[in-house]
C-alpha cells in the first residue's frame, strides 16, 4: 500500500519532472512525424476533415505515448 508516499516533495517533483520530460519527448516525436509526412498534416485534419488520417495520427499518438511512458517507467 502506497499511502501518502507520493506526497513527499522528492516523489512529487520527480513525477512532475518525468511528466514534463514525457510531454516534451512526445511533442518532439510528433513534430518529426509531421515533418516526415508528404502533406500538411494539420491542414488535412482540420480543414479537409480527413477522418482516416485522424485515426492514423491518433494511433501514432497513442503509440508514441506508450513508448515514452514505458521508457520513463522502466
């Protein structure tokens, strides 16, 4: 049972730091995927409302998030 261990400053700020690192790594990897695609990803998703591409991009986001989470968690 964990109790209030997570309230200790070292644990709390460590968790915040890892979360920020995870978000930064996620956005960098998403930007790389965006640059590697041969079209304007945002334009296709928002302006043209390409649902198939949105599903693929969502799956990539979930996959990148799982990889970052596993790398941080160990």
